[in-house]
C-alpha cells in the first residue's frame, strides 16, 4: 500500500501533568509510516497549541473524526487511561475501523486488534495474547534514533551532560536545581537541559547550564552527551538505543518501574526517585563516579544497545500497515 | 489474522518495510542519486559484517562475478570450473571474459559442488573455481581453499544465496579470493537489484572498483566533492556496474535487519522440516557442525517414488494458491552450453537428477504464520493424495 493511501488517525492524551510522551510517540509512528500526523487530542486548549507546534493537525476530538470522508484505515490510540482508550476502541469497532493500542507497563491496557507494549517489562495481560507486540524490540522511539546510534562514536563530547526529565513544566525547578548541584560538584561540566515542549519565552533563566529546545527529538543531544540524566520515559529507551550511558531518576511510580527494569538489565544506573531528597543529593556524586568510570560507561552503552536497537518504531509501523491492509472492508463492522 | 480465502502465497515476497521506505525517501531527497555517501557507508558496513577489508558495491551479483574474473586475470585460453546446479549467470560471466566454463558434479546430499570431483576435473588450464553456496548452504570452503593453493587457481565464491552463511565458523565473504553476493529482489538481503564483491586484497578491490565504473581513475563522488577535482583518466575500458545511492540506502537497512529476518526464515524452515518429515520427499540435509545455512531456499526433491513429477506437483500447488520455483535447471543442458561446448545429459548425473526433481517452496521473512500453514497444508494434501 502506498503511503498516501494509508490514512491513520491518532488518539492521544497529553498535557502538563501527563507529559507529551504519548503524543511524541504518535508523531514518531506517523513519520515511520510516512503519513501526516493527524491527532484527536485528549488535553487542554494549551496542549492543543503545543500539539500544533509539534507539527500535528488536529482532528475532531469526538467520533466525527472516525466517520465522514476522512474515515481512517487504522486508529492508533496512545492514552494511559483505560477508560478513555476503551471508549474509543468501542466506537472504532462499531464503525469497522481496526485499532492499534499503545501501552507502557500495561497502563491503560485494553484489548484491540493490535496491542503494542515496547517496555522492558510488558504487561502481563499481553504476554499471552497472540499477535501483540511486546518487549523493547517494539519500543516506539524517534525514527532518527537509529541514525544517531550510528553517528554517536564520531560526535560524542567529553564532559557534556544532558538532563532530560520530561516535557512538563513541573520539571523546570528540578532541572535548575540539579544543574546547579552538578555544576558545583564538577566545574567545567557542560550541562544541557531539555526544555520539553513549552514556549521558549516561558523558560526560567538558568544560572548553570543551557536550555535545549529539541522540538525534533533528543537524538542528537543524546548522541553528543557523554552521560545523560533521565526520567524513565521514552528518552530512557532512546538513550539505551543510542548507547548513551545514563542515570535514571523517577518522577512517577511508573517511571521507577522502568528505571528499575532497565537497571536490572545493566542498561541504566538507578538514581532513585526525585521525590526523595537523599536521592537527589546523591545524584551529583553518582554522576561524577560514572563520568570517571570509562569501563562502566562502555558496559552501560553495550547493554543498552543490546536491549534496545531503536528499530521498534519501524517494526510497529510495518504491523500497523499490515493491519490496515488486511482489514479493508471493515472486519469489525457490527 | 488469516489470509483471505484463495489468496496466493507468493514464492519469495520481498521484505520492504517502513524503515527501507524511509531510508529510500531520505536518499532521494538528499540530492545525490548515483553512487555516493550511502554506497560508501554500505560498503563499509557490509565489509564489517563479513569481516573483510574490502567490499565493492555493484548493481548485480552477475557484475560482481564478472569483475572478480577480470581482477583474477581470467581470460581467453583459461578454464573455470563450477557447478552445473547454479543460475546461468555463474557460467555466463565465464564466457563474458572469454574463458571456457567447465563443470564438476555435485555432492548427492549437500547438492553443493564436490571438491573431490573438482580436483579430478582440474587441468593445467584451470585458472579459477567458482563454488556456489547452493540455496544458502555453505560449501566446504576449506577444501576449496586447499585446492586453489595446490593448483594455483583463484577461488571465486558465488554467495548469491548465502549472505548470512558461515563455513566452519568463518563468515562467508572472507573465505575465498573473491566472494560475490546478490541483492536481487528475492534474495535474503535485497535492494531490488544489486550485488557486492568482497575480497581481502586491496589491489583486486581497486581493479574491480575501477572496472565497475568505465575504468575511470576517479568516481563521481570524488569528482564532484568540494575538495575534489573533475579530472580523471581511463586506464582500461571498464563497465557500468556501480550501485546507486538509493539502493545502498535500502541495503543499509536490510543489512541491519538481516539476522532478525534470518531467524524468521529459520523458524519457517524448522516448521517445514517437521511438517514434511513423514512425506516421501527428500528434504534438505542437516547443516554440518560449525556451519550456518543462510536459509535462502527450501528445496525438496520430488522423485518418482513420491508418485509425482516435480512439474505436476508445482502445477497442483499453484492451483492451491501456492507459488513455487525451480533452482535450477542444470546449466550444461541449456541450448547455448550444449551446442557451444558439446555438453550432454549424462555428464554430471547427480546435478541432473536434482535439476529434474528440485522444487523450491515459499520462504521469506515476509510470510505470515498463516502463509506457512497454507503451504504445509497444501503440500501434505497433494503429496499424500497420490500415495
Ligand atoms: C547462484 C546465483 N548466482 C548468481 C546470480 C545472479 O545474481 P544477480 O541477479 O544479482 O546478478 C543468482 C541470481 O539469482 C544466483 O542464484
């Protein structure tokens, strides 16, 4: 099927609290599929503006988007709320539109025509569902990650650290504080801080470090950094795939699970939780130790790359395309 | 998900996924369409995969074979020994350089060129030997290397089927003087059309590279580079065998996904082996210890004891929506070879028997489980019906 025949509608949740991970993942899939990113968004008016800045076209947030002349070949849902996701699965099925659903660690798990959980520890319910895609071979990362993985050896800079804690505004204070303590502990360190997807004007000034606006993904920043400090979202998987040694610091319980699982695989250092002041204080010495441990960094990079090859987005795209191809004519039409 | 009823299972559907499409689009958008940075990168990555110093990307395996023979200095008055059980290109290129193709018979279990038979066929005129890793099964590379040294003959491996292969632990591509790979549409690694020549020798690689581009002393990428010069010399009239960047872009993705797709074909292979174990068909022999079969073609012998002729079974399977193929009709039986060199039926009887009875079943990483089920069901149904 040529890309232009393939019409995909994304339904994603995003916002200052949820972050933009779900939306970014949809954009990655749209790019891998070669289709325009058309999203029906669950989020506020401000989030909708952010989505437009990220390159999305906004579809109706009711079911109108599933009907009309623009009836999609596939609906892709990335929403951690099972309740909201399920409502859309039911509507799509009634209209004969096949559905793929994206999950992490089983959050918002609903049954659909194609379940995708690219996390290191996929949801138990997905372990025995035939045809579902599970495990880090299906981690849905930025399609450019593969390129940065190849380029990293030529462009990595010593003493360059990336702080990427997510897209929400709640991370600003934390990032500023962390960068100050890192800079104090290691003068000469270049700290870059991912600013997420807010307006550049709304960013607080920094005493130490520089804000990075990375609307097009963090691939290059990760590839250039000798070490990264991350929360346990998509960026942690991207660091693994690119081969950037990283310390994970969890902002949510779900992120703590991911960080622990990646750390168990030897692909990430567990930095604990951001809500624990002791863990936060420990972070600067932990980072110093890692920066001086060349062998440890190599091991982390190798384990990360072995676990996540960065091609999951393309594997998922192929299956979504197949789903569209084989359900022409509305397999689920009531 | 089951295929629609009556749907055909293709013989070897290529696996071109979203990643290949994205890479091809990026190459098209890059503004550089002929051989350029992506070809260089593909050559480097392929050389690393194989474990050799030199890889020369070309537009077919046929071109790689032709260039290998030229670089090896094979020409008029020379003989080249190969297997009759191969694609015509293997022998055609020998004729292209003005040499004479000679054949030796294959081994009756591996269906690969038999080193002992080659040894017996070698004469003072033998300049090169072209073993073919038939269907993806590595030949005994050690035996051929020894033959080459003993008789001062160049070993040119036709690895069109064997990009993932290993022979006695060694990666195919580094086991001979020259190794030629095919990236044709049905191959394990495909760029639509394409090929690669690998060698340990810088001098041979240089010759092959120059002869692949008109015999010019500088390629286009170097001539048009900012720091380059447009001047070049022509030292011999070469050919136009270079690979375009768009193909290399696809090849780079295919290379990165090669082992993943090999595992899928290997799983299909195991399913066929199990499902056909009680049928009166000769299945491919087990793989020798230390070897890795590239799982390119799953070929069975349909011998008279099965109650079927190969062609009748192929027709019955086609009726059931299962497409098959034949690898190969023995080359010496083709009109040109029979008439030009006086080859006759009976000269290489093992190859002729395989040529008469071999049938290749669908095998591709692009097959869904339901496709494999359909092939197994159809083969079992037909073969048992006539028993
Ligand atoms: C054994 C063998 N050698 C050579 C070739 C020629 O390959 P190409 O089509 O890339 O020239 C083929 C192609 O099918 C082949 O099977």
